[in-house]
C-alpha cells in the first residue's frame, strides 16, 4: 500500500503564489538545459477539429527525483452547454526513487500558474529592464495569468492593454483585474485596432487559440520583447513567420518548439535554422547570451513542458502536506 495526496483548485490556491512558481519553472528550465531533465513525445488527438481534443505531456526531472505527466481535455462548447471551462485536466507526480505516485492535482490551476510564470521568465531575462508598456493579446484565463506573471517580475510597468476577438471578454478582464493592480493602468482595445498598441508596447504577449498568424512584422518597433504563448501545437499560430525570422529567438525546448511551437512555421519555411534558436535554460545557466542590445527584437516561444507542471505540482503537494490540505488516498 502507498498514500497519495489529491489537491483541487481551492487547495492549490492556498499553497502556491506566482513568485514561487516563477522560481520553480526557472529550476525546470535550468535542469532541462543542464540535461538533468527530459521530455517524452507529446500525445495529441483531435476528436473534432477545433472543437474537441486532448493532449498528454510527460517528462522527468532527475535533478529533482521526479517524473510524471499532465493530461488535458478541451471542449469548446463547455462554457455554453455546461457553464464549465473549455479546458480541464490533471497532473500526476511520481517518485523516481520509489516509482510510486506522490500526488494528483488539478491541472488547470497548475497550467495557468506555470504558463504565467513562463511568460514572466521570458520578460525577466529578455525584455528591456525599463519596460513600461505591455500589450496582452488574449483575455481569457491565460491572459490573466500572463498579467500576474509580468507584475511579479517587472516592477516598473505602467500600463497593460488587453485585446480579444470578443471585446466584452477584454472589457471584463480589465474590470476584474483593475482593483488588484491599482498602481498600473489597465485598458482594452478592440481587436481590429491592435496595430497601434503593438507598435507602442515594450512587451507583447500572445495567448490565444489562433491558427493563423495575426501579429505582423511591420507593427513591431526595435527593442520590443514578445512572449509567444498560445502556439503549443502544430496547427496553432499567432505570429507572422517574417516577424519570427526578424527576432532573436529563445525557447523552452529547442526540439519541441521547432516541431510544434510558434517557431516551427518559420522553420518549415526555411526562414530560420536550429542554430537561430536558444533555450532559455541556457541563458539562465549563463551558457548563452540573452538580449544583446536595447534595439534587438527578442521573442520567447513557450510551447509548455510537462516539467513545469510536475515541479510546480510537487511544490504544492509538499506545502499541502505540511498544512494538512487535500485528501489522502490509500492505494
């Protein structure tokens, strides 16, 4: 027999904070680029293209003694039919030493936090230190998480502008977050008018389910940093390949990104090569340069790795055990 702790979204809210998750995800990137962690192939299946799908991401962190997986399901009509999120999932954490499960946690809470942390790390290491203006394209749960992540690591921010294909979504996001970030001006702009704020922003975040690039090269000014978050599968795309080719490129996993990240569209068109892509973990380790000048356009392509979920979920399980939170199941 063994014991396994199970945590729901409410439990996770009591044991995780964005700054701590940023530290966790940095550790995952560091271990991955130091070859003390690895990924297994992503499993993806569409039950109904663009409407219903699933994916399984898995990996191991020998440097942390952990392995595990995250399984996610997507059903686009859940919000209307069930008044439930379109995305749901679970993260399983296992011990390398014993081979036993350590816990099972709500996957969406972990996903939102670790992806917001990934964006924070991209900006922390690659954006200009005096960045003031942010444009977030996407105003759902991930738009909120990206805002939270940036607020945690960029203390000089003055304004954050949101946009969504559905104006009401962006407006609701701004209304919700304004009381939380009173010292920073929050606003929204209609989707058809994003060119102007894109040309005036220090940091741009794309976090939509788009399947065709919408962020254009001609809009982007020298010195801009871009966090490309939404394109985590082959069919997804948010950024003009010409813009990708014009930027200094940093990624979570070189192999994964060139096969199904934002970079892969430019890679398949022959606009970039493997040598043009640097893992963010190498920058954190001091093995590679990050931004080299205030005029450089930088881009962080975060496809998402199970390592982020596993290490974040493990932190939550350890914290929950100390506080007596969650349910303990005997197997």
